[in-house]
């Protein structure tokens, strides 16, 4: 059976607007939204709760493989609602460590591919277009200036640093370190897929970015389905 709905990959660093854009696009299309970053955060939270050494890749990957993990709207792991608990500076750092383990990434990528196997998904992260779904129908890489990203994170009420009113300069330092780790790790580093559409969101309203992404979706839809109908309509080959 031919899949009639798309896989939309949205990648980029923290503070670029991935979460808000991905959720809004998914809502508009009535697609599933999957925040893969929340998966790594939830695994990091569970590993800390279990008293594990985050540098022990084997132990942490066992958590990634065996935990009951859900990220549909709320983030749940083994029955615990960790939606708010995973949005803290401590978990920021812990997730960055956890995400460097190849076995952890392999376990979570397998889950992510199952989520998107039937299409109809907007998946956000750092390696969706490059590793998880290299053949995604739509690939977008969102970015913004370091100052803009720090400002957004500092004002984000859904994140602990936003709730605590952390100074943008402090947040900027944390984001710079996270960027360094993400871009230099050996396992699935943060990078821009050659076929991804790059959007600099600095100074743009979320609605403008969403409109750009939806325009890409419509372009792919019209091209993809038009080619199919042309191929099969009245074909005598």
C-alpha cells in the first residue's frame, strides 16, 4: 500500500523554534508530532532517578531499550509524567551526555522510525533528516542567531531557565556548550542535510516560519501525488 501522508523532518539547534513550529505544523496538518529531544531527556531523567552513571553507555542504553516511553503531547516514561521535570538545566546537561552514546541513539532511532513508518508525522530533533529519516518527504533546518536563540530560551515559560528568569548571557553560554557537544559528537552529530531547506528564523514571527514550512509541504504534495496520478492514469506500459 502506498503511503499517502508525509514524513516531515525539522532539525536545528536549541532556541531555533523547532518545537513551536513543529507542533503548529502538525496541528495544521492533523499529523502526529514527535519531539525526539524529549525522548533523550526522558531517558536521562530515568537514568538519574535510577542512580546510573550517565557515562555508562551500556547501562543507559538499557534504559532507552526497555523503558515504556511516550512523547505524544506529554512526556511519559515508565508511567511517570516528566513533561516539566525534563525541562531543566540539569537535564539539559544530562541529555547531552546521554545523546553521545551510540547504543542509546540506536535504540531511540528505532523507536522514532516506528513512529513515522506510516507517515503523517512531523518529527523534530537534531538528526531527523540526516539519520532517522534520510528519505523524509520534507526536510527543514531551522536556525537563528546565537543572541536570538538565547533570548528565546531565557523567555521561554515552558523551560526552567525561562521560569527562573535566567539572564540571556547565562543561557547563551549553556547553548554554546550544547552546540559544541552536538556538533562534535561522533554519534549522529548536528548537521544540515544537503537537501534540507535552511530557514533563519531570526526576527521572524512563528506564523511566518510555519507558513514557509506549510508551503514546502504543499509543494511536495502537489508534485508527489501529481506524478503518481500521471503515471497510472490511462497508462498502457
